[in-house]
C-alpha cells in the first residue's frame, strides 16, 4: 500500500469511527459506505477498527449486517452499579415542594391548609429521598410540629444561588406557569353583595324560647294553645 493509500485508509477509518460513535443505533455496511468515496474498502476499514477496539472498554461489534460501538460484556456488573434511574415528581409532590420553597419554614398542617387537601402519605418521604427538603426543627407551639425547609441540593438542582432567586409572581405569569386571567377574588369584588338585616328577627314567645320545632299554632304555647287554656279533659265527676 502506497503512502497515499495509507493516508486515505487512515482517513476513512477516522470517518467511520466518528459516524459510528455519533450514531444512536447500529448502522449497516451500505449506510456506512455512503460516508466514503466510491470504491473505498469499507470492509477492510470495519475489520481494522474492530481489531483495534477488541479488548477495550468499548468494542466495535457486528450485529447481523450492522455495526455499533458497545461496552464490553464483562464490564456489565461495574456499569450496573453506576446507573441511576431518575424519578419524576408527581403533581402533588411538586405542589408541596413549591409551598415549602416559598413559605419555609412551614409545618405539615400549614401545607395542607394552603393546598386545601390532606397531605398524602409518602409525599414528604419522596421529597426527602430526592434530597429537596429536610426537617428544620420543631416550632415552639402547641404540639411542637416539625418545620420543613429546602436543602442546598434543591438550590443546586434548580440552578439557584439562593432562595432570593426564586421567581416572583410576575415572572411566573410571564413564563406561562400561571394564568393571566382574573382570580376569583377579582370577580367576587364586582358582584353586588346582599345587604345584611339591620334588625334581628323576633323570637318566639313560647316556653321553648328560640326553639321553634313543634310549634304549630303561632306564638302561643305548643300546639297553638293560648296561655291559660286547659291542657286536658275536664273531669265532671
């Protein structure tokens, strides 16, 4: 092989190596040949690369008529120890995280009051597991409830220098995370409020006072009897 042929072969090796490295799936021989000039020795290039990568941590392997870089099979146990499966937070967990971030330190009861629903079992456990929140201590109040706050990992994960960098209401609206429409309080302010009664309603004058159940005859005694009216049959004997 002449000097020019050696140079062209080395260049072809680099091209195919780069293409295979950048590909997310195995590539066939004909597909790889498209990246080289017509008549280039694609088979020799692939065999040469496979020989060079044999025994390394990453090997060039053939799968039917396709080629791809794969990690060496004997290294599988070491790689499995390094794999971290990401966990996505559900909507409830994100709501709780946002409440803690903006209202910290905050207790469980305060979180439930803000959300309007009871805190599901395991939600705080999930946030602790992800490293986003931590107990800050106990509040000096009745029952001494735990207070919750965010962690430095929370700041690092969301690329915040400090809690002061949390977006404000206007920024959240501008980003489309909050609606631009008017709130319930805005609509309620436009509605005509009913006037409250200025005088108290009269109370029944019966012996039951304000309890009106069982009064059938009006403002007298039970059953509509007037004061002084006989309450039983007259005995003529």
